[in-house]
């Protein structure tokens, strides 16, 4: 969700670094890139505040969540039109390291409460990204195999999660290293992704663009 559906990197960084600073914990950009973006909150909490006892960590996480949950985030450019084009033709899942209350807030804010066929949040799996569990669960809920799915991700851990599940993965954003971790290609946002009408029964990613079938298809293919 973060970085693919909404532009929230600054909000997430602000929440974690603000709370860390309040508790005297220093955070640099390398830590942010490696241990915050695309990571489950519990992972980041342990990485930042592992020196505190469990009761204190629970209280700290509530502070972080409170800052994130009510923040207003714009949609990633082009994503609303892209979803509208897929809706009704391609089963859609939202897979996120965020929590359900925040997901609901974001979807309500942007009028997207009914577009996803399933939503997988951080509390739905034992092992979050970069483990394959979130995407395998989403594929199962869509009644698909993982290799019948196409994933959009903006973080290294997210790409690793998608690829290790067996799905095809396309990077979104400006991180040039996503391809090195398995993304087929990276686009700055959805306005840069070519989408064209496809064949009769198969959605296809080929030649740097998506080809969408005129009916609900069983899988994404890769040429």
C-alpha cells in the first residue's frame, strides 16, 4: 500500500523518527531504507527499540501508529486510473505491512473501499515481508497460484516477498536496486506504465507493458 497505492514515505519516516528521537534513539537514512520502508511494524519496532522491555515497546508502537493512522496521503500518480482499468477484469488484492484500521482509513479517504477482492495486512501472517507468506496468502484468497499473479512493489523487502512467493513483480518508484532483487522492471509511477488491450483469455506483461484481456483471466503471463 505505502509507496504503491499512496505516497506515504515521508509520513512513515516522520512517525518512526519522531518517536525514536523522543526516546533518544538515533536513526540515519541507511537504517530507514533497510529497516523501515516495506517492513512489518514489529520488525522495525524491535530493530529500533529492542533495548526497551515489551511493555514499553507496546506503548511506543501505539505512539507511532497514532501518528501514521490519521495522516493524509496522496495517491501515487496514475494508480486510481490504473485500478479503474483493471476493476472487473482482474482480481485485485492489497498486500501491506500496515494494519487494518489504517488501511480502512486510507481506502475510505480515497473512495477505494470496494475495489479490492482481498486485503492482507500485517496481522494476517506470522512472517511478513520479505517472507513470501503475505503474497501466498493473497493468491490463495484470490483462488490463484502465486505464479498466476503480478505484484507491484516499491521496496526491496516487498520485491523479495513477491518474487519468493513465485509471483511476477514490477517495481514502482525511484529505487534503481529493485531490479537487482527480482523486479522485472521499475516505473517511477503508474503514469509511466503502458497498458493496452490484450488477448482473449490471458493478461500479459511483455515488451515493457501490460496487455489486459477483455474478460477475467486466470493468470498473468510473461513473454
